[in-house]
C-alpha cells in the first residue's frame, strides 16, 4: 500500500442530522507530511443550523496569532458560505479527533491549508449532490454561494439548511475527487477579517484561562523553590493553615525534579489573594546545595574561557576552513552574545482542574495540550484518556505555554481535593522566576573574503548549554545557518555549559538569537568587502535555486530570498551608501529565513547624544507563499513581531541569575515594550510566490534585531555585539 | 461587616477584608472577570478601572480606599460617552491580538479622551505608557484612540 492509498483509506466524511434538524459534518482527513507519508488524522467539524447559520469548529489554541479566525476561513471558503453566516466554536483538545492542535512553529497554516479546504469542499459536494438528486439535474449544473445551492437554468434555489435531511443520506465523496476552488473564485481567503473574538474581548467576556469560573471553585497560589531543581527538605504550614479562608497546603512536583520529590507547595484558599497572603507564612527548608553555584557571572566567565580554546564538538565541517582563511585577502573576526530571556506573557501562567471520580477535567491555556495530557497522566499515574481538556483563549503564548508545568501542578492539587474545582494562578514573580527561558549564547566568528569580496570561509565557535548532540531546549544551532550551505569552507563548532535553569522555545526560537549574530556579523563582513549588506547577501545567494534539504528544516529557496531583499530595497528606498560621518541617524538592513518565511527588513534609528536609541521606522517585506490568508491579521502579526524583536534589543530585557535563582521579578526588572518606546510606523508588504502558504506568527521577528544593530552602527560607528544593545554616549 | 460598593451603576454589599484589592473583589466576589491580573504591582495596567472617572490600577486599590467612589469596569465602559467610541474603534481596527491587556488599554484610552478630547501623540504616550501590550498592538492602539477622539468630537458637535 503506497502512502496515497494509506491516506485515502484513513479519510472519511460523515454527515448526520442532529436534533432540531441541524446538519453536522465530521470530516476526517489523513494528514500527510511534505514527503507524502501519513502523519496523523484531522477532523474538521461543521454544523449547519436550521436558520442556515453555520458553526465551524476551531481546533487550534488561540494565543493571539489569529488561528481561531484563519482556520475556519479556509473551511468557509470551500463550503461556499458567507463569513457573516459563520460562528466559531472552540473544540476540546483531543488529538485523536482533531489531529495536531499545537500553537507552535508557525505550523498551523502549512499543516491545515489543504485539509481544511478539502473538508469544506467535501461538505459542499454533499449538499450539491442532495440538491441535484432532488431536482433531477447533474451536480455540475449547480452553483453555490452564501450557503445556497442554485440551478441557473430553472431558477431553483435551496438553502443548505433545507437540504440537510437529504445531504445526511448522500454517500460521502472521495476527497481526491472533490475539486477545490480556483484562486480566482476566493471570496474569503485573501480578504481582511477581524478576529472572531474581538467583540467579546472588548466586552470583557470571560474568554481566558484565568477567567474560568466554576461552582464551588477554590484558588491556589504556589510557593515554588526559588532555585530550579531545588526540592523541599521540610516545611511547616501551621501558620498558613491558620489564616481564615485557607483550605489546604499541598506539596507537589512541578515536573522538573525527580518523581517522589516535591519542589512546590500549593496554598489553597477561598480567594487567590488570601492564598497569596498566607504564602508568606509558610516555613520551608529547601535543598539547594547542588544548584547554588549557577550564576550569570559564572556562565560568562566559562563562555569567555571556552571561546579562547577549541570547540568541544562539531556542528558542521565542510571544506577546509583553515586553508580558506589562510588564503583569504581579508578576514573579519568578532564575538557576539545574548542573554537568557523570559516570555512574560501578560496573562500569568494558570490552569483550572477538577478531579472527580477518577476523571480529571482541565481548563488549560495551553499551546500544546497533547504534551500536557501525556505529562499529567504520567505524573498522576492515570490513563491519558481519562483527561478532558478544555482549550481557553490564551493571554499570550510566545512559546511559554508549549510547556505544561501549570497543567501538571494543578492536576496534583485537584487530586488532593477531589470534587472541588481548583484554579491555580502564578504571581508575576512566580511567572518570571519560573519560566522556561530562551537560553543565552556566545559566538566567536571569523570570515574570510577573497579578492572579489566573496566569502570563502566562515567559522563559528558557539558556546551554548547542554552536551554534544544533546543541547538543552532551544540551545541548538542548525548546520544550515545562512550562509553555511553556500560558502565552500565552513566550521561550526560548539562548547557546552551546564545550567540548572529550564529552557524553552521563545517566539522564533534559535532564529531570534542567530539572526542577530549572523546578520550583524555579515554587515561587518560586507563593510570589509566594501559593499552594503543586501549586496553581500545577494552576491552570496547566487543564482535562483533550492538548496539541499537538511533534516526536517524547510528548504531554502535562494530566489525567494532574493525577491524579498530586492523588494525591501525598493520599499525603503535603500541607497546602499555607507555614511561618511556619524550623525546619530542611521539605517540598517537584516534578512532572515525562518519558519518557512522569508523576511527582509530595514530600520531607521536615531541615537541621541546621551546614547538613547529611538526607532523611527521599520520596513518589512515578507514572502509566506501564494496567499496571505487574512491580510488584516498578517500585517498585525508582522508589526507585533517586529516590535517584540525591538523589545529584546532596546529596553534592557535580560534574565540574570545569582546563587542559582533568577533575579528579575516583575516588569521593572524585566521590562516590556511600552507605547512610548515603540516605533511610530512599521510598514509591511508581502510578495507572493507559487508555494503553499506558511505561518506569520514568527518569521518577521528575527531580522529586525540585526537591522537595528546595523542602523546603530550606521548612526554612531558603534558596533554593538551584545544583547540587549547598549550604546555609549556619542 | 458588609461594605457597600458601586460598580457599573449597581450597588453591591461585600463582606471581605477591607485590605483586599479591588481587582480581586471584582474578579472573585462580583464575578466581573473583564478586569485582568497582570503584575500585581501597578506596572502593567491590565487591571485599570475608572474610579469616579479617573483611571486607577485596581490591583493597588484596597477596598478601604474605594469608599463611595463609583467604579466603572470594561463590562460597562460603553456607558461612558467616550468609552463607547473607544470600544467601537477597537473593533473597527481589530486592535487585539491575544486581547489580555485590552480591557486596561480601553479604560486608559477612555480616561484620556475625557481629559484631552483631541490627543496628540505625546498625550497618547503619556496616558498610555502605563499599559503594557505584550503583543505590541501599539500602532493600532494609537490609531484607534485618534479615531475614537474624532467620533467623540463629532458626537459633541451634533
């Protein structure tokens, strides 16, 4: 059986009449990976009500990326209903029914682009078939629009709702035979659509995980070990339990220490404020001895020491980098670094759980409920199927909620209080000090240029966390890092440090740091070559072609890269001139390919005499494939990503560690971008290319950081090689 | 002892510790979850409400400090003339991304328009820089405030 057969056998559509004459379609589709192998199934859910309104299930977690609007747009387009007829319902989390439901990696668009459309088209085909039978005409004589089937020759028409009983009895079509609309017929895809939850958000409706409210609910605050991987030696909760309103103190395991150990105490009370207050009365003796020596100063010292030696392991060896550098006309060397970062979602981590008769129900603001289900089941020793997971709207993800610690924690608290719903909420200090941080990193780079100014050799010594071939989460570096696939002589090596911090994926993981390092360094190389950065990149790209596939990473198309770079030059009227003096006003360029999206960005920045950085304007040009499904949201995602990237650069974001514990506790120590520091204008333009659409939640972020650093160089002559950027007075 | 509180034009009698912050009374006792918890320290503005028309951080406002003042939250912001236009501009321009901060943003913007009917960029910066949007929807927030200002002015002229 070949892959295509396997897929068609696992795909089916069923239609059933519900009470009240609503028609429900359950469309199950096998999902294929890019290489055609089946990777899972996906169920789309559509209900046509007797009033001809349509309910479409939104299956992916909504973190502000717009997926709750975008995926149903794909179904509605092919079902051929008006968007105004459509109402969206969030589905439960259940990957056995709905297929992949994670919000991560900008994957929702590429994974769902075809299956969601096929689902809508198949449901439409059944309605058309029902009408054709009723009217004794051929299905291809019928047209649809706005939830109606029409027969032009006879002038007959029928609403989808009126066809429901007949459609429920139609044999479902084979998906491969159901035609999809030509692009020219799109009436929803490619049109601006507001977020489906926007009216409820501005009404203050209870959409978010933290808004979960259940009868008889109690609240939990957590006293978590201030030092990662520390555990409870002993505790005295008598004073806390004596506080009026406090119900229980429950020792739990956050999932980062060995089973059997406990690293947090949950204080449960009739009010979260009471629980948080009582928390101060807990007496806990922690076992921290093994963790106290971890510190930011220690990492920096070890990294600098590593960089002066040889890498401990190889990431990529190609050609002969020593010979390449020896034969170079010019060489450029520099060291770059960046700090640990927190996610700081504005909605603090929280989760609500109810353990009742061996079933656990969770209301989880989770970006990855499938992973959470497994970890909770494992921690409690219950079957994964005994969990019911409700997906709530999420007050910011940025990768933080790909981790499931809050689910694991509330599950243990809920089990200790069977029959009582428990809402657990982190304080802001808990949230910042118990994150899964973007790991810090250090790079020692050298590039060699030939007499024509072409890069002939490039080496990077990357100091990161983990062990050879086993980086901690988000601490890896790809062998495809541009321009490694093109330059003939490459050596990427790594040295490895240890940390007790948990690390994780932050929006555009690895790319958010690598873009800064490589695009800033390439600007230095371009300067040595006597050209501007876009010219150096275009020259390096060479002819339009697809670079070889490496691992699971999306393939790099040099032609798509070239087009966005050329378009960004036009859009920003980039003249490529290097300044002949430092005026405090400068312009910089950055390009990056990540999450299958190609982005070129230009930043105009002003540096004041005191060294204050102000971003005046940003131009963004992106290629995310053949269609920008919802342009209203895509523009906004690009703008938000750009300002998010600038926040990592200019407002002093970093996480420091002393004696094993994180120092920062709130938005004074770990600042977030505010309106008075945000650029007044971020101009966004998309170029289309004949490839399936890809995601827009992440790829616009990485290039803005080096574009800003390069602009500051153009403004002041200061080459800033460390994040967050710190300028000296000029 | 029960303390009387006026929220969104309704009177409530609550029997809680007078030191309990208004934020948690709104969310837990009055079941008005539109006002959000962000930082608990007056640094992010997610919990902003109007107290007799003045924007305050409800996480820093104990019940004992509310007294007879009238509290307005996002759930009733349309009852304030400028608030209605702010909410409509927010919908029209599709300002929210994740949406978590937006109740606080709308409260601060409504207060701004009450003070400064035709705000310039510097006024917007001054009034809104206490409200963090982690998704950085600032470009649309700025535009929506100007749109709401124009609509509020047009109302007055009519």
